[in-house]
C-alpha cells in the first residue's frame, strides 16, 4: 500500500494530534504513506498545533490556505500535493475512523482485479452517531441526490474515501465537488463501490455546516452536476492497426 492520507481542517485544533496518532497506527503496515493536513484558513490554534506536530510526526506534511476556501478546495490542494498514486481522505473532526483505511484499500485492490475501471471505494456511515435532525436531513439529501443523479451511492457525504489520485485530478473541479464524486466518476467512465465504515461521535469542536446552508448550496450544485452529466460523452475508442 502506497497511499497519501489527506485531511482538510478548519478550526479543529483539539482534534489534530489524536487523529494523527490514529492515522499513524492505522498505516503501520503500509509500504509507504504520508499524511497531508490542509489548514483551510483556520483562526483558532490549528496552525500552531500543526506546526508543532510537524516536529513530532515525520510522515506529516502541512499546507495552509491563508483564507478559507472550503472543503473541496482543501481536498484538491492536498491531492495535488500528494506523492502516492492512491489517496485516502478523512474529515478532520475525528468522526471517521482511520482504522478503516487499510480495509477500504484492500477492497479496492481486490475488486480492481476483476473491475479494471474501479476508481473509488466510498465509505458508507450505515450506523451514524449524529442528531436526529442531522440524520433526517442527510437521509433526505442523499435520497434526492441519488434519484436525480443515479450515482448508486448511499452516502456521498462521508469524508472517508479511497481513490486514484490521477483519476481524481482529471475530474471537473468546482466548490462542493467532494459531495458529488461518485456521480463525477461515473460521468467520466469509472466505477464506485460503497463499503460500511465506522462512524463516531464528535468529541471536540463544532460542525462547520448548517442545514439551510447545505440545502441551498446543494440545490445549486446538484443542478450543475446534472448539467455536466447531460453533456458528457464517452466514446468507444479503437486504435486502427497498420
């Protein structure tokens, strides 16, 4: 396993070191790995904590956005800076479990033996630890998205994913794209499968997303992705021999 673990963070100072320690433990059997934290314009102690963590964790790389640009841009920045062909992403709040990464990578590797165009294994939080309202709103949003986009993915909002670096960088880039990765991959001719993963309660910090903000942004982005799907063409290519 040669993999880069990309973690976007915004004001997550208290969660940084415990999560890095878990990632290091989860990657103990990897042939080569790196941990890339992208500080998306935090205004708490995140930058200071990450600077100290650089001294304590040799696999860690830190990139900072001077101003907050959003989670999708932070992920894109981290993937571009990655040195390995496979990427794992995690939310920086500690609710994703790094111990799931090796299993998702193993699933990806085994499935690719029979499905050569498998680009991503997406985490599926089938047993979530969130408020009743958040669970309801997420279920509704996932249902509407799946029906309109046909992406056959039960949980696109899960931050835990393992995918090809090169394939990701070839996808159309826009704000909030991280919530539509399965649909964008299918549009480009790749395949995605979902695997149940552990989901944990947040122990520190606060959620960065309000329901109404997510709803409005989701409607606009959903319309854009439908537009992209309707204009995609996947030619059947055959090279003519001499």
